[in-house]
C-alpha cells in the first residue's frame, strides 16, 4: 500500500556515523567536509539519507562506504528485527537521535562505529576526509563551532556532555 504524503508533511531521515579508532595520539574520529552544490562547506561526521525501505544500519554502512571508502565493522548498541504479516521492523539503540526544528526538515540517528579500510581523497559529496585526534576535535568544536554543520555541532555538544571529547 502506498500513501501519498503532502510535501509539507515530509521529513528526511538520515543515518550518521561517529567513526572512531585508537590512533597513535589516542582516540581519533573521522571528519569530512560536505562538498555539495548549494550547501555550505562545513565539517561533519559521515552519513546521509535513508532510502525507501532501507534499514538504518544498511543505510549507515552504505553512506560510510560512499562518503569515506571505509567499511563499517562494528556498530555500538543493540539491534533487534521483527517480521510480521504486514511489515518488518528494526528496533535499535543508537548513540543519539536528532531532529531539526528550524531550517531543513529532517531527523536522524547517530551510531558510534568502528570501520576499516583506506580513506578516500574525495567521496560522494565529501572531501578532506581524515582521522582527527579527539583533542583537536574538542578544541575546534569549542573555539569555532560554526565550522561544523548544525547537526554535527549538536552531536559534538552531546559527546562533550558524555565526556567523549
């Protein structure tokens, strides 16, 4: 069954990754510059729009691969799937859920993940992809939060509250 939803009631759903590893200088996170026409170039964590009937975890893996070249090998939190007569439902425990309440109409889910592989020089709508030491990320997000997009700045604040920065 297909239900027609008026544009005014549509919301974009995103799956986003907080990719981390133990580097030579402690914890490091993957950051990238958003590089799409018509969008402000800003630092962000990888992620993007979930496609119709795509699971959040499948979208997460796809977006990370398209934007960074990395393969997600571990996702923190639990996942349970239930299939019934009418639908299949995925229940998850993510790191964070966000909703924009002004501006772009979207909501999304952040997962803390580990990934393997070699970073791309440029990904799908991204450039300057790199592992950033937690100390640098903490200073940059505190001293100049406007270099990050609003969604990333918000999750960085949450990470700071959870003492991950």
